[in-house]
C-alpha cells in the first residue's frame, strides 16, 4: 500500500497527518459528497466489503475507565465479550454527549487514531485476517485504509472476539 496522501478532494485529516508523520502507509477515501450515513452505506459507496470496514466505539467501565473497540460496521459489539477482553466485570457504551470532550471526535467521525489521550484499544479478531482495514479518518466523510500490523506500531492495541454471534459458525 502506498501513501495515498490526500483524500479525493485534497483535504487531510489529523489522522492522515499522524499516519504520514509515523510513515505508516495508508490509502484514504472521501465519501463526503454522498448521503452515506451508516457504516454499511459507507462500505457500499466505497465499493468495499463491509467485513473490511470498521467502526470505532468508545465505552466506559463500571470503574469509570474508558476503552476503545473497533469492530466491523455490519456487526454489533458484544458488551460481555468486550468487558472480558479488557478484564472488566462490565462495560457500557459511552454517552454520545461525552464523546467529543473525551476523544476530540464527534459521533460518526471517531477514529482509534489521534484521540485526545491514548486508550486501551481492542480490535475485533476478524481484523487480524484482513490485509488492510478501513475506518474513520477522524472526520465524517473521510476513511483511511491501513494494515492492522502497521497500526500495532501506533496504538496500544490487541485483538479479541468482540461481536455478537449471529451465525452458528461465529460461536466459539
């Protein structure tokens, strides 16, 4: 993968600048001129497999610790699996009003890269099997595609099964 540098309209987000600074190869996408809202719509507009497009979710534990989970857009976060992955008894989704002050990102434009402070970040184990994954570039309408192995040089991250099982073969 090459440094794509800029998105379709030439705009660079902070996430892209961080990737450039750390010399992490990425490809960027812009869908700002579309009506895509949901992650699945974004995958469709970009012509990408929804299993390769991920969303970033921020949670809070009963003790008040925040964690970041990154899962495929067509999946739901299993809160029990997520809590187990970070060694907590329970976690809950962060309230939307708390997202911006905590992370610097708004709902729909949250990226695991470039948050106000580093949080323990867990990617769904399905990301390990992808040569590259696509996720928010930190601004609604912009996505970046990065190899999961390259992200490990940038984030305190791990992989774990995180999604609600919908099919028999998904259960462990």
